[in-house]
């Protein structure tokens, strides 16, 4: 089994580490480093993994190097490690918005690199993770990356050209879902439900609806029609949502977030 090094132990890095260990990967195969000595020590003690003094030590003792640092730091980290990374390493970057081109420029050479876009629910093992491998990555590398990230959610493989739209949809999407949950819960409260009960009903309703789409394979429109009986309460509610342009607003939100991601990557606007 390949040795795994994680550079950066922020929320996403720590969530990945916890998921890997929970999935059965031997903690003795894992090495970590972090710019914060306090955070590094805390994660090592909590997860019982090997704590390295610097990033170079992680690379020297790893076959897979996961870059989980803030986006602005990613090219610099790779620049400092450029002479230590070889084609025997699989480099996985979860630095949002940092293109392959910028990462290669930072390293000063081409690498076996997979860009990864995870999202917020990865923190509880229910994330959506999108892998975008580069040309030097092998099928075995992709299979290994899928196996690792399945520990914190559902994994799909695509091309880098799609990652802006992925960011606008699944990257930003949890915030849209939280807004919907909050609004539904407020509606329940307005109609007399206790706040805690209303929030539970709203959150589980969205969770269950999402699971229906994923597990039945049915189109959301078909599932919607199963709930909306003629002349019933659901049809009345759907009419209000359509009249308010809610569907168009969500489509526009994904579009605008995608364009924002694209502009950030191209350096056309400030983060």
C-alpha cells in the first residue's frame, strides 16, 4: 500500500485524515506537516499519525502527497518542494481555484497531478468530491485517489475544464442548501412550529430528498410529481415558488459562482 503524506491540516485536511483512518488505512502509513506547530501536534495526537517537522520530510516519506494548504500558498509550497517531487509521486491538490498551470509553474516542472474539488459536507463524511487528473496520471493513480476520497464522500472523475462549474454547483451548493433549510424552517416557525422541531423537519426533508435522487436514479421532476397530487398542498406551494422565480434564481446563482471562480483563476478579480 502506498504511503500518504498530507501537507496542511486545516479543516479539510483533518477531515480527510480522519476519513482515511476510519476507512481502515493504517495510520503508520500516514505523514503530516503543517505551518502551525500547535495544529500539527494536536492532529498527530488525536489521530496517532506521524508528525513531520517540515514538508520536505513528508515528501521524502510518501508516495502520495496531498496538498491541503490555502490556495494562495499552494504554488509557493510546490516551489519549495520542486526538486524533491518526482514522477514517482502522485500529487493531489485540494487548493480551490489553483489551476494545473499555476501548480506546475510553482513546482517548475510537470508532475503526476490530480486536482480535487471537495465541498463542506466532507467534514462529516458526506461530501461531493470531484477529481480532475492531468495527462501523466495513470488509471491506477485515479483508482487510488478515488479510494482515498471515498472515505469522506461520493467521488466522480471529470476534466479540469469543468472545475469552475463544479465550484459553482457542488463547491458553493451547500451554502445554497443551508439557505433553503433556514427558509423552510422559518416558514414552519411562522406557521406555529417550535423552532427546533421546524429546523429538524427542514434539514431531514432535504437530506431525504437528496438521497431519493441518488438512490432511485429517478429525475427530480419525476420525484416531484410523486409528491404533488392534483389540487393538493404541494402544488400550491410549487406555484408560489415558480411565481417567485426560485428556480431561475438557483440557476443564476450557479452561473454567477462559476463565473466568479473562472475570473479568480484568471486573476481578473479579487478573492
